[in-house]
């Protein structure tokens, strides 16, 4: 996510920090590099011009040349403007005070609209809502079957109309059913096209005029860059959308759509899709995204992920075991499995402040297979060995390596890492617990 832009900006900021004082020429040179980085990230030209202009204006107003830390000030200006162009604050869903909230998802084929309907329904279900999915895309082959299957996975009902029902008839009947079943949110998966055409728009306008939805959300593929912005502009012109869901953001190394779409359309990004699984839809926070782009991490996002994914009861038990120095390979394995629940390791680590710079400058490689190897090694041990790793002699290590499909060197490395972790964990927990927000996450305790 934003890897290319993040790397370029980090290189620019590294140069800025190394300079004691800045003059106007230095600032212009740095801003020229920032401009190029944004253009290469496929950010809209109007956005780039406004962005650079405001940073320069702030720098002149703050008398940058007199500052003792001019580099840090420029970085602050960049962060503030990134937040501004992405929307300043998190935009929440407009939920109806009475009766079911109607959310209409629109978008082109391939943008992830149907999957996003299910993800959004799952997200709302986890927040104590009672959603109903409506299969209204009757044209794309298997679209109805897809949303039905996704609904079954999430245990969320899906309304499917009769074979000859029009999209409008399906929605009317779904609304009646939702009221009877006391559903408080209706999410409508509308038809898409390969391109924007008159028949698509006419159908969506009819649905809007009849249903009066509380939210019309456009799903846009972040990986298409400026094309996503153009599509959003066209849909907004015809339908007056309420917000945008950017999908496939985890595969977008540039970031042009995320940085342009709010500025160009005036409509906020409300959610972002950051993975293929059904629990990978997240509310969009401009300030947190700006921090991620600048390699400053996202501690609040990390803690929220931990609270959702991790078992707090197990965390408390683990804390006790660490304090009494009873931490074993069984606990170590449990922590690995807990972390895996939070999502891809590279995404989790990228939320830790400073990690992206460390990864870039130290050429760190994130290998998900490492977790699998560790699990295989621990599972190849007997229960007694897991609880008493000090008994592992050469013969036992050979047997474990053969059973796990690894080599003895990897078994030795795991045991060495475990011993180092065991020695430092208690001390680290006691020192950092009160001040370090990461200590709220079991893996770091």
C-alpha cells in the first residue's frame, strides 16, 4: 500500500532532515521532488498544484528559514496537506434514525462491488446491526449466486427476487421483507457495466428516485489510479453520490486514487478494502492514512485490529505466565497464531512507527512462510518438549527437523529466538507497559 510513494517521500525527507538550515532554493528543490513523486504516483495534476502551493505558502508564513528544525516543519506541512486533500476527518455512514437504513452500492464490473456489499454487511453485523443483502445485479452471470454464497459465509440473509423481477421490483419486495423481519440496514448490490452507459445510469437513477437511499456509495478500484477518479466524477455528476469505497488498496503501490478522489469529486472516502478476505474492509481515516504514507505508522489502527482479532482472555493469561517466567513454546505458538488473525504480516508491521524506514534502509524482507516454518517445527515436538525446550538434544532436534520438513539449523534458530524473547519479554513488559501503546497488543507484551 503506497509503497512506491512512501519510498520516494522518505528519501526526500531524509535529505531534508540532514540539513541544518533551509533557504528558499532548498525548499523549492525539495518541493520539486515531492511534486514529481506525487505525479509518478498518478495523483491528479490539479491536486498536486494545490498541494505544493499550500505547502510553500505555509513555509513562507511560518518563516521556515528561521526555524531550528526546518526539515521537520516541512514534513509537518506535507502531512497536514495530505490529511486535508483526503478529507480531514473520518466520514461515517448516514444511518436512518427510524426504519431501515438503505445503502445502495454502485460501480463498474471488476471494482469489487458485490464482495464489498458482503464486507460492509459483515462490518455492520459486528457493530450490532441486523443487515439484509439484496441481490439486484440480475445481468452479470453468477452475480446472484456470488452474493448468496458470501451471505451464507457471513450468516447474513440475502433477498433474491423472482426470475422475471426487475431490479426495482426486487428492491421494493426486499424493503417489505426487511420491515417484516426488523432488519435495520438494507445493502443493495446494483448492476454494473464494463463502462458507464445511458442504460446503466437510467436504471440507477430510477432506483434512487424510488428508494430514496440514505447512502449511495461508489466502489472504485484504487489500482486504476486516475481512471477511478474519472469514474467517480461521472457517477457523481449523474447520481450525486454520498461517498466512495476504495477497493484493492492493499495492491495500490502508487496511491493516486486515494490522494485525488476527494479533492476532485468533493465526496469523502468512507471505507477502504485492504484484502480479499471478508473482514478486510476498514473505515477510512485521512490522518491515519497520511501517517502510513509518510512511514509514521498507525498505532490507533493497530490497537483497533488487535482488539477485534485477539483473545483478551488469552492475553491476560499470557501476561501472568510471562511475569512468573512460565512462558513456553506453547505460548509462543499461540502468539504467532494470534498475530496471524490480524492480517498479512507486512500490513501489521507497516502500522508500527518507523518500521517502513527500517525496512527500506536495512533492506528487511517480510516472509509470511517464516510463520509456517515456526508452526511446523513446534507442532513436530511432543507436548513435553514444547513445555520443556531445554531437553532438546541433537537427536530430538534431528527428529523435529525431519518431522517439520525443515533443517536442524532452523530448529536451532527458533530455539535461540525463543530464549532471547523469553529473557527480554518480562523486562520489556514492565518498562513499556505504562507508556507504550503497543503493550496493549498481546504479541508485544
